[in-house]
C-alpha cells in the first residue's frame, strides 16, 4: 500500500476541517424548533473522574536501553540528512498535521514516522480527546516536540549537548516526544496540571496495552515514547 504524500495528507486534513466547520456553522444557524432536545440526556450525564497515576517515574520507567531495542526492530535504517529523508518517503509517514495534536516548530527533527508509530501517535491523540470529553474538560491538542532525527541532527545536538546519545531512538522513525507542560487549547485554556493528569492516564493505558515504551523525562518536560 502506498503512503500518502505530504501534500495529499495536507489536502485531506484541510478537507476534513472544512467539513467539520461547515457542519458546525450549519448547526449554529438552525432555528430553535429544529434543534433536538438533548436536555434530559445532558442532565443525566456524569463526568468520569480524573485519577492520574501514583508516580510518573514509576508508571513510565522505560529507559534508552529498553526503547532502542524496539526502535531497531520496527524502525528504518537511520536517515543521513533532509535530502536522504526525501528519498525514503515509501518507508515513512508524514505526521505534521492532525486534528488531535500540534507539532512544534522543529529545529532538530522532521515530522515523519514509520506507519506503526504514526498510528500509535494518532491513537494517543484521539484517546486524549475522548478522555477530555468524558471528563468534561475543554479540548486541547497535544504538542509534539521531537520526531525523526537525521544523523546530521544528532551530530549537531552532540556539539551543544554532550549527553545527547549517538544511538538515539529518534533516528529510526519509531519515537516521538510529547510535551506534558504545554498544550494547544481549542476552546478554553486549562492552566493547572489537570491536562497532564489526563494525559498520564491515556499513556498508562497505551503502555499497558503494549503499544509503546514510555520514559518520563523531567529535564526535557516530555514523555519520550517508542512504538513496540
């Protein structure tokens, strides 16, 4: 099966957004006698509680030594540079646009993942939306801060950060970082740790389902995860 190109993905994404916008606009302009009566349903609805996890470090302990094994198993041969990445599109999926997450401006990676990891990221974003809705919270997109790194990216990082590993999981297109202290609000912003608690529940479930390995990164402010 051929993977869609970046342009095809963007056009499809924009088409979906347009359809949703038209539907929303149309609903807003219904007359009062056309709007369905949902009051009894809403009155009976109870939001699910927010539980988080007892400890982020204990819930998400998967180290580099664990994640690199999965990265090498499921990933592509490391990409040398941006030009090399352009030649590897049959192995990689563009993940730069999604209704469920926002990709930060990337300086040391590019928005591509292997299909297995792209599906994992999409499922996490969708589950986060579902959980926010179930808990009665305003919708927010997750923020992705790092995706596929080329060997050139890793070499540049090592010049500025001696702790940057040459054998990075990000080299294989299997690994993504999701920020836990910033989110992209779609309606009203939530300012406390509530969204982090909800995200931790979602990620714990995905890890328990054996979809991914996850490391809670304190200094980087992210959940570092590799598909499995």
